[in-house]
C-alpha cells in the first residue's frame, strides 16, 4: 500500500507541477483568464497528495507540527482550488461579476489560502524535513524558500493593493517558479526517478 500511494502521490505531484507551470504561463504570458482559472482550480488539488507524502515522512519527528502543517496545507489547497473555480465562473459569466471585479475573492481574499496558509504549511513541513533522512536533502531548503515566498506573496497582495507593484510581482514570480519546481522534483523522487540526495 505504501508503494502504491508513493506512485499515486508522485504522479499527482508531477501533474501539480505541470498545472502550476500552466497557470504561470496562462496568467503571466498568455494573459488568458479562463485557462489560468482552470489551472488554478487543478494545481492545488493535485498538490495535496504530495503534501501528504511529505507528512507521512515527517510525522515521526513531531506529529503535532506535522498534523498542523497538513491541515493548513489541505485547507489552503481547497481555498486555492475554490478561488480558481470562482474565477472560472466569473470568466464564463462576466456580466454578472462586473460589479465585483475590483473586490477580493470572497472565497480566498487576496490569496489568504492560496499563498498565506499554503506557505505556512510548506514552511512547517520543510522545517520538519530538515530533521529526517527519509526525504531528499533538497526538500527542506527548497520548501522553506517556497513557503516564505508564498507568505510574502500573500502579504504583498494584502498590503499593496496594486497587483502590478514589484512588491507583489516579485514574490509572486519567485513562488510561481519555485512551486512547480518543488512539486515536479518531489513527484520524480516519489516515483523513483531521482534517488540521489536522499
């Protein structure tokens, strides 16, 4: 069963990384609201299995912190996916949503779940990962960096209303690159494609 879940989590992490790249391309390069909403709906849901796989390997270090991290990550992922579904509904029916276009998403205000809670989850899991040989040595440092930039993205979006400000775009760009890299690498490791550095 453990090997079966590793494969499952590995493939879903790979798909989460691909969907994360798709979201970044659709949002930043193509500026396609419909496509970015689809990828935002899918990527966080796919990433949950990877978070569970990390949780399974760090819970013996400190079960309380590990459980808290998984709960934050699951809630953040659900909020992010719901945010994507909300955006998709707005794109498909724009006339009904015109009055709300400048307001924060009611299901994920300024990315509270997408960036804030998910970032805290990744920071906690990555911190625990630095204390165990059950995960590759890169998981801790890369996860800490990703988590910090996710939280900074949320804080920037919360404090600086202008989404085009460098204080928002900078952390968003870094986390937009790190997140797919993290999940692609995690998926590859779980599938046994990369076993060096364990």
